[in-house]
C-alpha cells in the first residue's frame, strides 16, 4: 500500500531536520558498480558510502591526527 501524502510529508520533514544531503557526481556506470557492491555487502548504497567515508576519515586521522587551528576544531565528531 502506498504511503499517504501526509506520511510522505512527515518523512520528508524528519529527513530535512535530521540529515544533511550531499550530491555526489561520478562517471557514468560507477553508480551501478557501487550498487552491486553494496548489495553484495548486505547494505544500501547510502550505508556503504557512509561506511566508506567513516573508514577513510578514521584512516586519515591515524596518519596525521587533526590539531586545533587546522580547521579540525570546526569539524563535529560523530
């Protein structure tokens, strides 16, 4: 059964108030490759991309910890 218009509005409002959106551009065909990979891992494309970002940020911080004054003080930690 499709969601009612009121339910769609409520979900859209919740998402707007609780999430940031990022538009990512990539070469044609890469989205399909990511979809296949994410599905194989048992997760959504969004979940996979967020996990990949978190992993790389953690890896980067182990290489060179962020220090006050280099912009790190304005980056919220999850």
